[in-house]
C-alpha cells in the first residue's frame, strides 16, 4: 500500500491530485483545484497539518491515531482526496478492508485519475481473494501512471495466481526495470 508524503517545506502535495505545489499557490496547475486560502494558512492549512500528523502516526504504526487525524483533515476539507486515500490505507492496515474500499472509492470519485487509489483498491481486492477485481484496478492504475512499479509487481502476482505466467513475467520485468530507473 502506498502513502502520499512530501518533505520540502515550501511545497505541499495538492490535496486533490497529489502533485507538488507551492504553499502560496491559490490554484493547482494540474487538476485546476482552487484553494480558498494559502495552503499554509486558515482551515486548509489546518487540514494539511492533520494530514501530515496522520502520515507521521501511520508511519509509526499507530493506525487508529492516523485515522483520527485524516478524519479531522477531511472534516475541514471535504475534497481532501489524498486524506481519503491514506485513511483507506490506515483502515486496511487495521484489517478494516470494507472501510478501506469505501475510502478509495471516495478518493476516486473526487479525482478520477488518482492511480494510487486504484492501486490500493487492487491490493485490497487481492487480500479479499477477488483476483479479477484486483486485476481491473491494477490495469486502471497502470493506465493512469505507467511508472508505478509496485502496481506491476502486484499485477504480476495476480497473473501468476491465475496461471498466466507469460503476462506475470512481463509485469515482473517491467517492475524491475522501473525500480532500476529510479534507484
Ligand atoms: Zn491538484
């Protein structure tokens, strides 16, 4: 499963689509989302603070606390797509897969091309043993982001389980190549 996070202090992830934007921007150049306040002030800044705390808790394995922060972020900023995605991962890591799926769905409803949400949905279906559903979601995730190595890895294991070994090894090779490219 995959979280969104960032580390450069002058920049944040657009709450809606995840690309890096300056904290002082009022509109996202990729998804077109307009921010009513600067991303480091007002209720939007508060939502982003909760979101960051959520990531911190989640990375330390405190999923309940993470869920609380993501929920607070969503209450402040209901279009916070990435908070839905990450809360889904926190639910999934606490074994609440149905809640996780609802959050991924919600993220996708807000941002139809959010590859990572399809990827996470695929992983959830894989855990549930619904391999065809998993496959469809990995397909879509790769269509929207053809460099998401983990999606190829997971799709490869699904193909393997379905006995489609040729497709599987193709996916594993692509994943390996993408990982080599980024390391
Ligand atoms: Zn955006």
